[in-house]
């Protein structure tokens, strides 16, 4: 072995030891790479040695090349091993950092509820649908004709004062009751008919028991032989099924321009079963709405032969039904949507 090669061998051994130490002492992938470049890169020690080969006697060149290459491969291998070691260490650290404690309590998703007024409405409509009533909705903005005229409430009629109307531009109003739905049905549908209407109504009025924006349930039944007895039976059926109790109802004579005769409906107070309590002001009775037989004048307005057809209609306050059923003592709680209130139903 020529002295040149012997020298080289010694030198390579030193380089290997140095390089291995350097590679093993760094702690991150970038630094590791920098070390590698120091030995194997373009300006690296081993690359330099390779270049020196050109100045050697031809006989020494193959051995020289072989040895330098071997050293290169060795370093490459050490580098690779260290590289995977550091990579998995980094991964472990990352997993450690991002560890999730699956046993911690999660955040609770709050589930919404159907508003109590919607619940009550849906239930009332469902009860009536079992005896053949079909649901009808109408517009909230009505013309004077549907809200008043067709219901036999002519202009200047004192009954218009009963209704504290919000007037809109032109001939329009915010409907003051759901009775216009009766007219829409009578105009469009075939007789006999049974329809239940519902929705928001508006009156310029508010205190502990009145809101400017509230809701009504409207019933209309038209057939060839309809009497007050049918009306009373229907209302009794509705009330008993809604309050789930045998409750008496009573009619007090009243007046509505669109019904004749007309009555105010009271039902036995479902909270005290008629014995008298705070809610019914010790009377044992609670007023729930108005009703009557369809006034023949209304039939005439929409071109229905009142000699042949009769009908009954009733209108209940939905807030009122909800207040009685759930013992709510302030109507203003319904539109407030305070979750502490809404969640109770
Ligand atoms: N529309 C009347 C009101 O709001 C209630 C009613 C409806 C009365 C149907 C009789 C018949 O006061």
C-alpha cells in the first residue's frame, strides 16, 4: 500500500469519527443537514478529497476513489439513521404537545325548542283536524274588504273601534283578527267546508293582558244544517281535548257583526275545576273567545246562498289558551323569548 493511501486511510478514519460525533450531537433536522453538507456538500471535506484525486499518480487513483466513496457512503448512512431518529423524536414531541384529554367533559350543545305558542297552536290545529278541519293561513296585511267589509263591518261602524286597527297606506290594514281567513275560504273553496285558520293578528293595545301583536285560532264550518248545538259541541270537544279534562263551557250572548247570534265562550277554569281561584278571579269561569252562527250577510257578500247554507265560526286567543294551560300570568312573557321562560315548555 502506497504511503499516500495509508495517509488517506488515517485521514478518513479521523473524518468518520469527527463526522459521526457531529451528526450525533445535533438535535434538530436542520442542524443535522448543515453538518452533512459540511462533509458531503460541494465544499465538503470529502468532496475536496475526491477532487485531489486528479493530482495523484495513476496507480493510486482507483484505491483513493474507492476509499473516499466508502467514507461518503458511511456518512450518508449515519446521516440517514440520525435523520429518522430525529424525525420520530419530533413527531413524538408534537403528539405530546397536541395531546387531547378525551376524559375531559365536552361542551354541551344546547338544543332548541318549539316555542310554547307554536306548541299550543299545533295542538289545537291537530285536535280540530281529527274532526275534519283543514288548516288555512292568510296574509297578515289585509285589505279593508277582508278585514272589515266582507265581515259585515262597514266603514263608520262602531265595531271598528273595538279593534284598535293599525292602518297602512292605501286601503290596507294589519289584520286585527283571523276572521278574514273565513272570507278567503268562502270565496275559494267548495261547500260544505271545515277550516281552521291561525296566525298573528295586530291591535293598537297593550297592557298586562293585551299585546299589540298576538295570535288567534279561527274555526269555520259551513254545511246545510248547522245550529248552535253543533258549535257548542265542537267547542266543547276542542276545550276538553286541549285541557284534557271534562270541562263545562257556557255561552254568554254577545255581538259580532259577522255572526248572528253571537256569543262569548267561557270554559270552566281548568286550574281549579270551577271552584274559583286567582286565575279565574274566583268566578270558576274563564273567557276564551268569541263565536256564533255565520251572519247571512257575510254569505251574501261572497255570493253564497244563505237559504241553503248555514255555518258557525269561532275565534280564540292562542296566548290566552297557553296562559291558562301553563299558568302564565303575564302575556308579555311570550314574545320576550327569555330562555329561562321558553325552556320551561
Ligand atoms: N274575530 C273575533 C275577534 O277577534 C272573534 C270571533 C271569531 C267571533 C269568529 C265570532 C266568530 O274578536
